[in-house]
């Protein structure tokens, strides 16, 4: 061994230096990340950069090289990331204090801008969190609590997503979606007050509907009575004798009929009483 070292010392040292330099120069970039190569504090290139509509495996992941010591590499997550906001109080348009839980999904599409303006993905999250809070307050402040329980909630989420995405672009991020997980009234007196107000509103609405229904019913009954009187009048004008006979028969049925719910009536009348004229042939 001593002879080998003495005879090949310089080549062995050269090989060792070359191996160390090769290891220091080699960068392995996984599919889930993109690498920013920084030279003397300035980003110079990106390895495995995010490309829209390009599948994983086709964007340059794997082994790459850098200049040792002069260049450093910063890994940036290429996957979709989450930003969570919990238990934030938001004032709605109807002056209700709401407890809001929300989250946003974003990804880094410009790693160079991210490194320059935010430093890291955590830095992006730290920058976007107060912006998400502000955008949520502004958007939900334009809407009532009741509106957030309807389809209008979807329109609010689209607007929040667009506004947050606009702010996120300066940090090299793209906001894909914003969702409100929970929108509740705070526990205690405010919640009870809101329920009482909602119940009062529904009771007032029910009274209005009943009043309109009663008014419409009176109008319908009046129209029906007028139509019935018109029909009776027309009938009387066409055949007065039949009309007189018909009304007499109705009177007899109401007076003399027996049976369930009819009752019993006893009357003593002379045979020439005018009420019984129809029994005498109308004379």
C-alpha cells in the first residue's frame, strides 16, 4: 500500500478532488420541486420549472449541475400548497359578527420572483395570510349573513379568489381556489339576538302573507257571489215560474227534510197557506 501511495499519490489526490468537486457540483431535483440556482446572491436559472399543462417527468427533474461554492441551490415546492385562516371575526353588511374559517390553495409558478420577494414558500404564506384576511373582510362585509347561506356564497368565493390571486402574483404564486369552511355567529348573546331577529322577520313575513291571502279570498268570494247573483237574475228573467218553484223546493227541503244533521221540524199550517202553494200546483 505504501508503494502504491508513493507511486500514485498525485493521481489519487486528483481523483479524490475530482470526486469531491463532482459531488459538490451535482444537484438532484425531485419531481415535486423546482430548483433556483443562485450565483452571488442573484437567481440565474431554474431547474424543473413549473409549466402549465405539462405532465410531471417532462420538465427537467433529475440530475443537474452547478458551479461549486459560487452557485447555491434553493428548492421550491412545486405542489399545490394550503393557506389556512381560522376563527377570524368578520363584520357582515347587516352588522353581524361572524366566525369565519377559510383556506386558500396556491402554487408557485415563478420561483425566481418568489425568491426575490418572499424568500421561501413559508414567506409566501406569511405574506398571503394578512391579504386573505383583508380580502375576506372586504368581500363578506358587502354581503349579509343570510346571503352567505345561499348560492351568492359562490360568487363571493370567486371574487375573493380573483383578488387574492392578483396580490399573490407579485410573490410568484398563483391562487387556485379560496373556500370558506365555516361561517357561524359567535356563541352567546349575539347568536341569540340574531335568532330572535330572524324569527321576528319570519313572523312578520307570515303575517303579511296571511293578510294578502285573506284579501284575495274576500275578492274571490265577492266575485263569486256577484257571478251567482247574476246567474240567478238571468234565470229568473228567463222563466220566473220555474225560478219560484226552484226556490220553494229549496225552502221545503231545508224545512221538512229529516236525517243526519237535519234536525226535526214540526209546523201546523192551514191548507190554504201561501207557503204551501206549490203543493196546490202553484195556486
